[in-house]
C-alpha cells in the first residue's frame, strides 16, 4: 500500500503530518475518513537536510486520499492567509506547483508514486478554515 511505503521511507516519513496548516489557516478534513488520508508537508522536504544548499519553492502540503478501488487522489495545497488577491505573486505560486509535480512526484519519488494508480480528474477548490 502506498501509505505504508511512504511511512517506511525515512525522508517521506519526516514529512508526515496530522494536519495541513500554514499561515494561520488549515485544510478542513472533517468529512473524510482519516484512515484514508495521508498528509505530507512538502515544503519541509525542500527546507531539510536532504536538499543541502538548494531550497526551491514548493507547496505547503500534499494530501493523498485512498479511494475505495485501491487508487489514490492527490491534492496539492498552497495556503495563503490574505484579505485580497492583490499582491499574490502568481509566478511564485506556479513555481511551487511545478517543483512539487516535476521534481518531487515525477523525479525524486517517481518510482514510489508510479507503482500505484493515481486517479486523474478535474482540479477542485477544497475548503480551508482559519485555525
């Protein structure tokens, strides 16, 4: 199972979190069976000893949800606590998603994530709440 392999990989286990929160807000997972959810703090990886002197931009959290048919959904979150969208730097946010998808998922941990069926579908906005 993907969750077991993630938790048995030291650099991924170090990213495991109970919640996805940053900047005073957190992702609402109240209506999801927590046994089917695994949260990785992706930005912790890119600020860790594994990166040496590199610190590329990355998203806050990757939430992996196990589906009934043994496939998985991946949700990528960048959390911002802002009162307006003015001042949000789109290029920096895109760079964070690019790092996570192209480097984390499709390069560094490709062999792990490629072993398991990841459902492809439409991106959806998920609810967040203030801490």
